[in-house]
């Protein structure tokens, strides 16, 4: 009898470890759910009723799926009215007839006490910059869905897949991905001039000091989003993208490195645009010399260039139109 009980326990443990991350074909999730990520493995024993999220945009996954989190991070960029909510998040809460949940102030890092006070059953952080210490502390509060490989490199699809799996809603997450992909395809089809163009995304530049070219690598979600919009990453950016790093930099004296870039996207205003075009080094870059630039301000449109489940639909038409306008100005391949 003892051996039979021992065997039964072994079978139960193996079943637990091999439990699927995603739903069965009929849409029903089998528990426990096991999710592998950069810090190990998270096991969710039963469907969570109270969902909390930390870091940027993870709350948009449950909101998009009709679930209002008990708490999520307050917006600290692009929040024009200062209510802690980006406009697409505020719109979705209104659609769900929901009050504003608890907002975590992450200006100085994760507010662990505030998260714990919401008594979550799961904490979603598939897109985040969690450290091992952050993960360990949060795991004392509830099971944590962390990023799969590197900080801040989880693309919007994988964010949806991981966070929805953490809620026991993997099938619904896949349906959401297909819906967004359909919206993107329909919008991009109206702009054939984007096809085959290469783009790079510069980080925040200082108009008074352009001695260094700072850029996002192919690991960054903003750059990954270019592929969804029919754009490619130039070989120069691919070569300069170090594993696990979402940003890089080179001296402006090496600006010729980026001669293969057709479109430049960056955060800034007319002052920055004028400074780039007048700078003797930066103006040597064909895309800048031709004015094939998209400048995004510190507003919701600029914020939404970093694609998230709710922001994509909100900004898609405006963003693609700006990229297409730059594509029309980009240097031809024959030049």
C-alpha cells in the first residue's frame, strides 16, 4: 500500500510539472497551470479571481479580456491629465463600467506593500524589468508571471500569451492576438509604400548635444513592432544589437554606419528635428538628410509607439500614416 501511495504521488507530481501553459482545444484550461520564465517556473493551482499587475502595460491584457485588475501601475509617461491612466486604459474602464482600481506608484520601483494590500491571486509581469529580488519579493505575495528571457523585451503577442495564461484565459488571449493582427493587416494594406523599407528607432535625444547616437535594438518591442507594420530592421541595427540589450549607442562620428536606414523614428519635437537636420554629422545620414523622420512627442501617441494590447488599436492609423509619410521621403535604394 505504501508503494502504491508513493507511486500515486509521483504520478501527481509529474502531471503537475507537465501541465500545459495554455488551454486545451475546447478552450478549457487544465490546472495547475505551469509557466516557465527567466526566473524559473510559476505554478498556478486554480483560476485566479483577483489579478494584480506591475510594470508597464501588463494590466491591458486582463482589461482587454474583460477583467478589471485589483491594482496596476500608475502611468508615469504620456499621462496628459495626470489621473494615472493612459487614454486607451481610461476608455476601456469606461466600456467595462468599472471604477479606477488601485494604482501603484512605481516612480521609485515596485511598491510591494501596495501590491500586497490588494490581496492578489496572481501578479502579471510578462513585460517588465523585474530583478531577481523583485521577483522573489512578489512571489511571497502571489504567483508571478515574469518575462520569458530578458527585461523589457517581451513583444506584445508574448505579453498577451503569458499574462492570459496566468489568468487561465489562454484561448481568449489567442483570440485577442488574432483580432489585433487583423486590424494591423487591414491598416498596413492601405500603405504599400512601407513595404521593404527599413527603420530604426532612436531613443530620447538631446537637441543641444548630438555627439552620440542612441538607439533601440532589435530586442526592443518598439523595433519588433516595425515588422508588424511591413518594415524591416536594417543590417546596421541587427549587427549593433547585443543579446539581452534593448538599447545601444555609437559616436555620431560613425553615423555612416546607418546609411542603410530608410526611416528614422524618435521622440522629440520640431526643435529636435531642426537640430538633426542642421547637425553636420547627423545630416550625413541619408534618411535624416531627406527628412524621412517621424518625431513623437511625450504624449499618448508617442507613448503608444511601444505596442501594447490596448494602445495598438488606439494609435495604429495615426502612427502608420506618419511612417508612410516618412517612407515617401526616404532615399531610394538606387541612390
